[in-house]
């Protein structure tokens, strides 16, 4: 097995901003798309509307998955694109906490167009803490990642 290319994995997680987001909808899988940013502690921040089905789902059950991939560049074999699926849990970042202000600043530094959404009452900030990951670096090269390894990789970014 090929050794893990930590730089490529870190770039994948930190340079992307858009991911497939899996929640449980009354026990059934539900997948949508969300914007995200990585915070200084190695968690992922999501700014979501409570009107969205995925937000209602995660409020009922905080177990989620997030999947992302390198951009499809038209190569002949897309299975050579790096991709990762993270499993974790999501918690609400309380609006009156110091974590909220730091999270808001982190989020807007990466996604400044979201600034007006922070004024909407139905939007909330959530922190996704990865508990495990499956990273496929290309065809025939996959790695299981622990929560600690993911946190260290993401916090180093």
C-alpha cells in the first residue's frame, strides 16, 4: 500500500469549500450539499439554514457524513482523483458564545459572500467534529483515518 500523502489530503480538505453532506432522515440516508470551512482546531464549520431539510435532520440526529473530491479535471480515469468521506457528529455553536464569534470570523475569512446570511435568524453555525475518515488517494490506494489523525492534519493547516 502506498504511504499517505498528508499534503495532498490537507490540500483537499482545506482548499475545497463545497461538499456532499449526509444526514439521517427518519432513519434513511439523505444527501445534500453544503459549504464548509476548516477551523483552527481541526473541526469543520457549517453555516446552515434551519429551513433546510439537512439541518432539521442533524438537529434530530447529529451523526453525519461529509464527502468531497478533487475537482474533476476531465482526466480519462476519474477514479484517480483523491476523495475523502468523513463521519462525525455536529453540534450547534451557541450564538452568544466566544466560539461563535471566532467561528464566524473563520467562516467569513474563507466565504465572505456569506456575511449577510449571518444576519438571518434562521441560520445557525454548526461544528462538525470528524470521528473517522476514509481517504482514497486514487485507484487502489485507500487509508482509514482516526479522529486524532484527522484533527492533527486539519489543525496543522
